[in-house]
């Protein structure tokens, strides 16, 4: 006897989309059956034309707890995740206090998260000047890899690495098969914004700064044999060097984010710093090129970079405001809205937002509907639409650039290991 069988005419499987029945026992998927041949189960759910997707894996979330829980915390972030069809998040090592740069800080994170999470949570460690000797202990304590910056991070307790520091971190990570994930903007090409308006902020962080940093990471990954990952690619100038490096067999992957794929600099409302993030949202033409990068497989993942702050830090001045976009609950619908318009299917979205991020973070049993995987599942109505009201989101603060936008695709239910997610905190720490 199974616990649950979910049937849909559109089950998104690793080899395509088809009518199927997914059988669940003890939190895991036991098999994928023809709809008429499903086993007996205590509970049966028929979704009809509503699609069944694997739970999304969002490997780029700043939860900020402990220390800046007034910006965002595990309870609020993971409820937002569940409501948005995300069943696993991987938390970034900075903006919390302490930052996750040694095993004691990781233990503090775990204590803060324990018992509060509506979805599963993994952790990235940080690579900062002076903590090279902590990378292996952090790896052994369970972090999925190490984040570093090449330019100032925005918080002084998480300083950037220079090229020598990056090389050392890559070499150290390579010695135990670890992964280094990089915020890639070359500091020497960044300037102070010349004024408070969006065009001046955008000009202060040119795409060339991203390209130069990406080229440095590629060169050092090649020299050290390490695995490296480029976070939040915003400039299409990065695509050509990334494609070339991959053809040459360098161990490098890359992600972009919903806001770079769905928003454009030309449309940023005056003074609306909900749109401020680093690197910045660029032109509509650049956005189209990022879509080609996804279609070509040069960009592997689409993850949120959910990075809230206290609302009072979002002053209406692009030079002074906190840089970070809140979208954890909205990423799936935002990306589907644009992906469907551009001729992509749900299978593409699942590859970018579930399967590839799970592989990046080494999360076996996540990101796919398959026998043996965790029963992390999402009922997603791809034809429905909803207008975003920031105040109705589960994020701690009602600040998001998607406020007032009508997005296509509505999450009807999310299951974590076969149980409805969002209420009782069922999440585990990975
Ligand atoms: Zn980030």
C-alpha cells in the first residue's frame, strides 16, 4: 500500500512530459506509472491538466539568519519557497552574522534553522581572506561549496578575495573535490555611481567588469583543475568566454536569475530600488542574449539570488540603496511567463530550476521525478495567471520588483517528501 499517488496529464519527467501517475511511499517516489496502472494508495490526487513538476532547487538564497533576521529568516524564507514551488534552498554564507566562514559559524546557522524550515535547506560556506585552512573542515561539516567575491560584497564582515586568494581557494577546493562559486565582477572596473538615478548606477557596474572577472575565474580554474561556478551572470558579454571554456573542457558552470531574464533597465521605474541588485539588470537586448545562452546550454541554472534587506535600506536612491532583489516565491512564475512566450517548455524550466541546480550542489535525490528520488513535487497550473501583490507574499518584507505584474503559471500545491509543504516546518537540514 502506497501513501500517495498523484496523477496528471502533464508530468514533467527527465525524458519529457507525459500523462503519468507518481507513486509515493515513506517520502520517496517508488515509481512512475501509466495513469491506469498506478498502485493502491491511501490518498489519490488527480491534477488533470495541472502539471506535476519536481520541486525546484534554488541554490542562491540569502536567508540572513542569524544576525540579520529582521531582513529575512528561515521561517519566512522557506514558507515563501514552498508557496513558490521550491522544495530545497541552499543558503548563502553572507549577510547572516556570523558569516559561514568556519565550522562554528555553520553550527550557528544550523541551530538557527533547526525546526523552522518549511522546505529542505543546504548551506554554502564562504571563502574569505584568512580562512583557507577552514575550507576542508567546512566541506567535511557538509557545506555544498564555497562562495567568494572578487569585489566588495556589501557587508564588511565578508571581504573579497584577490586573484591570488582566489587561486589558493580553487587549489584547496580541488584537493578534496570541492566547488568554488564566484560573484564575478572585476573591482578595478567598478566605479561610484555619478548620481542617484538608475542609468548612473548601471554605468557604474559595466558588463565588461563581469567579463573580465569571468575570464580570470576561467583561467584559474583551468590552472588549478578546480570546479568553479559563476553566480548570477547578468551581462551577455560573459557568454562567449564561458562557451569557449566549456568547449575546452574547463570545469565551469554558470547561472543567471529571473530578474535578468524578465526585467530590463529601460523599464526600471524612477527611484524604485526594489530593482537594484549587483550585478545590475541590463538592457532588453542583453536580456534576449541571456535567453540564447540558456537555450544553448552555456547558462546551466536559473536561481533567485533572493537577497532581501530591511525595507528602510531600500531608499529611493540607486547609489545609496541596498542591492538585492526579493523573488524567492515568484521565480517559477516569472521565468515561466517569459519562457513560454519564447517557445520553451516546462521541461526546459525544470532543467534550469531543478535538475541543474541539484547537480551543482550535489543534491542526489532532488530535482527530478524518478523512482528513488525524494517525493518533492509541485502542482503547477501553467495556463493560469495571477497579479503579484507584494503584501500577500510570505517574504518577510513586501518589497519586490514584481509587485503589480501579472505572471503566468500558478503553484497549486507543493509536497515535500510526500507531505504538503508550507504549514508545519517539515524541512530537513541537508
Ligand atoms: Zn547573492
